[in-house]
């Protein structure tokens, strides 16, 4: 029985979608995602960074990037910090649903690097602080999934 496991390596073009809102956090997530791409030996010329205003806009940009057919995978990065109103739930929920829909509709890995946290301190911890860098982890998930998909789609023996 064949087993398919994606590896961290060059997979083709990668789009990294980044929210400008909470840019102190998202810039650090972007650094982590770029670091992962370097570890995967993906050349800078094969990485596009696409900026949006906030997390709510990530799905529409992801949809267009997926529709273009240019990318082996997408990495979505953002940070939604809970406040005193229900706004957090609406933004986080719709962004999550939208990104999932893009992945399923286009059968395209979308690394989920959207932080949903209670405090800015928690966000910074997850953007290169004590909890690691979720931007790196999102890129790693997307790249290894893209590699696994490529292996499944090939007719040669799995590795």
C-alpha cells in the first residue's frame, strides 16, 4: 500500500498573502514564512508577497491567486486580536471559512497563518516569540501539502 508524505522542498511558485492590520505581528509572520521558503530551497523569484488591508480581505485575494493557476500553494498570514465587541468572531470566522473554501474549491494548499488571539502579547509570542513562528509553520504546511499533492498526481512510485 503506497504512502504519500510531502517534503519541504521546491514545489513551484508560492504566494504569501499578508494582512497589513497588526503589521507589527504580520511582518514577523512574513519573516517566518520567507525563512521556511528558504529552507525549502524556493528561490525568491518564485515567491510573491501579496498585501491586503486586513484579515477579512485574505479570502478574496486567495481566491484570485488560486484562480490564476500560477501557484503551487498559498500562505495566508494575519492577526486578529479579540476586543470588547463581537467583531473578532466575525472577522476570524469569515476569514477562516473563506480560506478553507478556496483550498477546497481549487484543490490548492492554503497554509493557515491567521492568528486568532486574546492579546497582542499572545500574537507576538506566536510571531517569533516563545511559541515559535506560526508564519513558518503555515508555509511549511502549505509547501509539504503541495509536495504531497504533486506526488499523488504523478504516476511514478511514491517516495
